[in-house]
C-alpha cells in the first residue's frame, strides 16, 4: 500500500497516570456500574461491573494483608479466568510483586521460577492443583501460603468483613511509578528465560501510550494472561476505553465466543490471524464460492479506489461468521505474512501489526487506523524512541529502544542487565529497518542470524517469510545454519495439497534461482508434525526432536 504522509492523531481522553492503581481507580470512577468483564464459571455466565471488580480487588487484597502477604512476591498459575485477573490486581495494587507463571511449563521449571523469584505465596486454579502439589514439594521451596482460586468466594467474604470493620491497610496503600509491579519470566524461544522486572511506571506508560494512538470498543480476550501482551491490549486498556470484554478460557471456543459476544476488536498473534483468513477461504472453496469471492474482492478494490467502501456489505456473510461487528485486529508477538494483512483488509477487517518485547512492557511500535503500512510493525509509541544501530547497506541493524516503558532490569542478574543496556538504550536483540516515514520493519532475531563463510548476514525469518508467501502448502518452516550451510525444515499441508511433498524439491530449487548465492538453501527435511511452540504460539527455534 502506498501511504500519504499522515499527521499523527492522539486520543485526548487518555488519563495521565503513572501507576496501575491510579489507572484502575480512573476506570472505576468513569465506568461505575457499566459491565467490565463477562465470563463463564462452572458453566454459568457471570458479569462484573467496574464497581464489582473494585470491590473484589479490595476484598482479596485486604485478606492477603490479613494473613501476612505484605511486601512480598506472589506467584500465580491458572487458566484464563476472572479470578486470575482479580488476583493480579489484588497483588500489585497492594505493592506486592506479581510473578505470573506459564501453565504450560513442566512443574520442575515452574518450581525453579517460584524459588528464584523469592515467592512467599502461590495462587493456583483447581485445574493446576497437581502442579501446585509438585511445586509445594520442590527442594528449597520458599512458598509459605498456597491459595486455591476455588476459595475466592469465601475469601472475598472474609475480606468484606475486614473492610466493614474498618481495616483500611490495603486500600490506603499509596503506589508510585518506581514501585516494582511484576517479575515476568521470558518465554525463552532462543535460550534460558530471565525474570524481567517491570515497575508500575513501566506498565502505566505503555498502556497510556498505546491508548493514545489506538482506541477500541468491546473485545474478546483469549491471549494467555501470563503474558504482558494481554495485559496492555486487553485488561489495562479497558480501564481507559471504559469498554467490556469477554474472558475466553479456551481457544477452541473462539469462533463461538465471537458469534455470542460480537467483539469490535481483539488482540492476537499471527497464527490466529492466519487461521481466520485461511478458514474463510477454505469454507468458500468447500461451498464452491471461492471464484465468486475472488470476483467480489476485485469489485470491492475498484470501489475503494473511488472512495466507496462497501466491504462490510459485500462480505456480510463472512463478518457474520466472526460475530458481525469485528473491525480491528491488533496483532503482535511475531512477524505476520503481508498476504493476511492485505487479505483481511480486502474483506473489511483492519489488521494493525505492532512490535513489542517483554522488557518494554511490551509494546514498542504499532500501526494506526489512519496511518499504517502493510508489512511494517508501525510507528513508535509516544512513550518511547527507537533507533537502528550499525545498519548494513539495506539499513538493517539492531533495534534499540529508550523510554519510560523499558524495564528496570533482570531480577537478581545485574550482569545480564548490563549486557542489554547501552546507556539509556535497551538493546532488543532484534533486527529491523526504519523507512523514511519512520515505520519500523522487523527483520529477525539477532540470535537467529546466519553468518555465511564470506561474512554475509542472512536473516532466517526473511527466507521463511518468502517461502511461505510463495508456496501456500508450507504450513511452517524453520531456516537455520548447519556446518556453514543454510538448511530448512518444513511442515507441509499434505491434506489440502497432497502432491506437495513431491513438489518441494523443485520449488526449493526454483526459490534458490531467485535468491542471491549466499541466501540459497543447501538442503532440507520434512517433519510430520508441527514445531513445538511457546504459549504465545511462537515456534521454539531450539527444540528437541
């Protein structure tokens, strides 16, 4: 897409807050009895208003204080739920430090994180009781209190009694921007995870800046709650936009939840966006409507050139499948194929890709509704600056970030902290380039970079993207270096394209013919299952076969 120079638009209804407690208080003051969270518990739908959420937070927090959980670290493991969110806020609004655990990790790794994080308490859901039991019996365990979320109804009643009796120890706590809010362990796609320390100021700066450039209405939240992306894009932003969301506990129910709760937007990772787009076309092909859909796209594009936007009318059936109101998808976590951005835009759904990293709370850049470029990860947020260091002839170099959203450091690891800072600039370890209009284009991870014998730098992500764009039967591919050669491993869609395994050798040769010599794939293999992934659905590049 060719963009005109567009003046940056900032939403002026965003509060100037520097900590999460003030953020929540702002939202409650504006939202009052408006619905905030909708969720299912024990098969029954529940709704919580802003006032309800404030009540539950204060009751839980007051109870935590009454049993000695003050000025301490509290870990939590559980599936997406309202109780998870309530426990999160009840922890950090009382100046305790929250340590979210990835429920998909094995118990031994979870135990290591709990011990390393000096956690005094562990909150867990009933589903993860077995994991909690294993953590309890781990060597050197620091946890003194184990609290199951199934007890929350009774705990809230106990907290309510304490509040009614005049106990204001929790509610009177003053929170500042420099207070530590969380220790978040990185997903470790390319190495051992580290504990990222994020302050209240870091988190508040990121959500305020995000909402200054992006606004939305009601949503369905399904991203794992133990990741910072879901906090800023869904939980925190609700207290600024004063909008409600449905808490989706299972990804398999996503389409049903869309049709039930009619989201105007959602936040997701590229795999979700790709899945939605592919399902649209697969369904059209199955019904023999794909040729008609292609023709409709051509007509719609022509109308758009004359400023006539009839996409929601022309593609009404597709919109109805997604709940009827979906306008916007905020996408992050990994690079997305430009085909899906353009393809969904043609259908009337805007995909706004962004770039972030846990150490930056996490959002760093984002495309805007009125100012975007396909293939880019957008412009910097108002809370930070970016620059490219040591660019090559194509302008590609390491992405550095400086701003109020940049982490305090790595927990109990001053050496690693020092390694990733150059003065005030955080060295992301990611490669990218910035175009003349200030848009950032993500290229790949520094750790994944292939250095050829003649000193050329090759981004495996670049080759992977090109392969998947050219050959649609490639579901997943990892390009890497082995004995000074570039090799590839493929996972193919043999169901949709039964001849693809036979065609792969020819297609790889064809691909190589169109690439410079130092970017050619020397050998490849085919795997019979998907690559292992993190809980944010990113492929683990280092894995056991």
